[in-house]
C-alpha cells in the first residue's frame, strides 16, 4: 500500500500547485489547477514531501512501510498508534485522524529549535533538549563540556 499512498499524495500536490500545459499535435492538456503558486521547485519539493506525508495514515499498521522505516522505533510507534486508534484503517483513516495529522503538521510548521545564543553560535545536544527554565539553573557554564551556553 505504500507506493499507492505516496503516489496519491504527490499527485494531489501536483494537481493543486502545478500550472503546466502539455502541447500535443492538435490539442493541449492542462496539468494541475495552479491554486497554490509555488513555482517549479515548490511543485517538485512539495510533491516529495506530500508523498512521504501520505504514508502517515498507515502508521497504525505494524507491518506497513512507515512502521518499517526506522526500526525499532517506528515499529514501536506503529504498535502504540494501532492500539490507540483501534487497529488498521480505523482512527488514522477517519476525520479524527485527518484532524490529528493536520494539527501535527501545523505544530511542526510552527516549531523551532534555538540555534544561536551568543556562546559561539551553537548549543550542546543536552542544552537543546532542556526547557528554558532548566537552562537558567544549569550548573555548567560556557567553556566546559557539556556546554549549556548560559554565559
């Protein structure tokens, strides 16, 4: 099922964003509606992203493409989602699943990791995972490992 999900996701993006016309001898065929003008690179990049995102509804199937993509973590996640959603093609293939995936996409679009903080422009992996209130009380200062970057 993975290839068909991916093809549908890519086709949906191309249909919404592409504004091309194929010219043949005697007739032409429009490709896409051009609803979202993103340019040529945006059409290709978006098609690749949507092909991957279209696989997400099958995260509820422990032997699906997504569940096998990053073993063992994706398998564990697939089993958890399968239990929470009631099994394959139940919760993730419903309106509720659509809303959850839309919320996740919106959250990921608005999420950001701080990368520059006045301490050489980098943070240690530990400091990137700590919430800001814990960084205020970080005992390790700049110049030592691990660097919390609280100069």
